[in-house]
């Protein structure tokens, strides 16, 4: 009986090793373009050649906040650079790399610091006021600003009611009377991080104003991206929010 079981055991181990490592020959050579240029939101087929053709390879991305790879396609997410590596499944020393540059969405300009990156509408002017960096449209009163503070988890437990109460208190302290139309708070995940989205519409001196925020925690800081406009532009805010990414 032992003479029968032992060969079966060896065969089972060999099968498991084959499944784990991937059957088929090892790659002798892998070729891929040195570089690729994409625009945010664009998806493109990843083209590479492997010799022999039936060799198993693995595809990895150096920064999945910039782009992702799935089912033979690359999807550009945010402005920046990332390296795609195609390597033999059993010998990591056989590989090829392609540097991918992702440009901002059309009509937007990229801006980055050591802590975060974002995009803003091309043509808007940048200015700094203390700890706040602002981008403004001189043809209107629309503006975007980015600020930071010590890490604050309060934003993640806010409700519509508690946020509205905080806003009313802040306006009252400044001696400003506003009429709130709507106040909404939403927590969601994007690019591997939890973030808060707030949307407030109010009337000030007869003018309807929409203010939206994206809030993210990174390290020991909380970063707040705020857009303020006379008219809500959902598409613009969606673009700004998706392109607001912590580099940490």
C-alpha cells in the first residue's frame, strides 16, 4: 500500500507546485514600449511581446493612484507618472518596463506639493494666503482652495445636522446671515483612502452659492479641498475631487 501512496503523494505535490508556479515555459525575452502617454480617464490596451508566446508573465504597476491594470488594459486615474513592469512568472530577473505619463484632464492644469496633488481649470490664477493656497477665476467669483490642519477625525463622524450647526455657528461668529438651502455629508472610498464629501448650498445677499469640499486624512494631517461658486458645476467638482490625491 505504501508503494502506491508515495507515487500519488509525489504526483500531488508536483501538481500543486505546477499550479502555484504556473505551467508552461519560462520567458526568454519580454519587450514593451519604453514610454506611454495617456490622459486622465483614458483606457488603453497594454501591448507587449513575450518569447516564447506561451510563457506566463505578471504585470504590476508602481503607483496605482496614477493608473491601474486589469484584463490587458491600462486605465489612467490621476495626473502623474507610474511604471508598468511585465515580468516572467518564475524568474523576476526577466522583465521589461514602460514609464507611463498621465496628463491632466483636458482644460485643467496639474499642481503638486510634497504632500498632495490636484488639478485646477487652466487659466485660473494661483495665490497663497497664509496656509491656504487658492486658485481663482478672475472672470467670476468662483474659486478653489486647499488647506491643511492637524489630523481631525471629526469630519468622518459628522452628520448633515451637525455640519449645518457648525456652519451656522461659524457664520454667526463672523456676523454673516445666510439662508441654507441644503447641507449634505457623504463618506466614501477612492484610490485606497477614505474621504468625506460635503455639499452646501446657501443664499447670501440674494446670491445662491454652492460650496463643496473633499476632505482626506494623510499621516498626521487633514487636507481640505474647497470649491465655491455662484452656480453649482457638478462635473467640474467631480473632476477636481477625483484629481485631489495625497502623495503620502
